[in-house]
C-alpha cells in the first residue's frame, strides 16, 4: 500500500516557504525515509466540491509526499507532531513543525513502482534532448470556458499559466495530483477517457499518468461517509512536460471532445493539485552542494 500525504508546515524561525521545504528536505535526507514522490504544491486547478473540501482547501499546502510504506509514513508524521519543532543540525533558520496534515492510502500496482525512482520518474522529469513533444498550436486559438472546474481552460487559468510558466523557480515538468470519485456505474466511461489520454490526447502532449491507484477504505466510518457525501475512489499523479503542455491540452478541440463525452459525466467529484517535483530537487541539490562545501572547509 502507498501513502499520499499533504503537509502544511509551520515555520518556527524565518518566513520563507522555500525555507520550510528546505528544512523538510534536510530531514528526508537525514532519515531512512525514501519517498516515491516529494513535490511542491503550486495551486489548485480543480477544487473539490463535496468531498473533503474544508480539509483539502483551507491549508496552504507546502509539500506532497507519496510513500510506499504506511508505517514509515506514520513514523514520519508523528516525529513532526512532537512538542519540539524539528531543527536540522540545530539550524534555527530551517526549524519547523507540521501544522496541518492530510493523508490517504492507495493500492498502486507494483509494475508502476518497481523502477519508478530509478528509471521512470527521472526520465520524465529530465527528458533526453529532443524527446519532448512540441506544442500542438491549440493555444493559438484556444477553446475557452468560464470555469476550469470541468478541466477546461478558463481565461483566469490561461492568464495564471502564462504568468507562472515564466516565474517558476524551476522551469519544466509539473505533476498534477488527481483525486477521483465516480458516479454509480460510470467508471467504464472514465476508463474510455483514460485510454484516449494514454494513446492520443494526453500522450501527444507528453502527458503521462505515472502513478495511479485505488483509494483504500477499510473502516465503517468510510462506508457511512460514502453514503452521506461520497469518498475518493482513485488517485492519479499525471506528468506534463510543462504548464504550457498542460494548457495546450485543455485548449484543444480533440481533448475537450473526449473530456466532455467521457470524463466529465463519469465524475461525482474530483480535484487536481498542480505540483512541482523539480522545485524540491533544486532544494536538495543546493543542500548537497552546501554539504560538500562544509566538508571541504573541514
């Protein structure tokens, strides 16, 4: 089983979000924890409407973690809910503790996780020269909608992507965290959308559902919740070579024909959180350089 976690970290010293991620990255490097994914949340593309909206939307999330071992994830979180904030090597500039935490468990096929950290994910985040598909030109005459809640391109989202693409600390790949709740009997419709995404409408723009799995609900409380307000059934972490590739897809006629026919009618609720693994990688690289410099001084 794999554990998905969102963390809102409270800075104890300093005020930069980057420093919070930096402190957490130091902890990850110093521990035996080896997450499948560590990513920096950027913004909600689609906001949940009926399932967990207050839990998911109220905090401003600092980190997304996906771990293979449930017990490791529990130990990791408990270490931050202690009375004393974590301060790597007594560095008060990086000290922090977890303020909010949201987690769920999913069953991810082993064929997806087997070489994920060594082959699959590195190849997606750092593609070989010339391997990234070009934009299709859909943004030259985009299909626009008044909202992006149905995974259309709204004017607001188009404007945000245009500004953000040029201002991100690290340019390149983004990872979209999806949660899905299906209407009764409609999962087969979504599977048709998923097949088209993998074969054409997503793949031609570099889209790749690199991690997918069924959300695990093992208690009676989940059954009661499903009857009352619904629960998440699946998650997916989708890769795109850039925000512009994502926008190119949303703006296109070929994508929206499939989206509106198969995806939208199948979902009772959904949400998508845009995140950047590359931003966390940059922080880790800086830490490694600093570590090397410190050793050199010693």
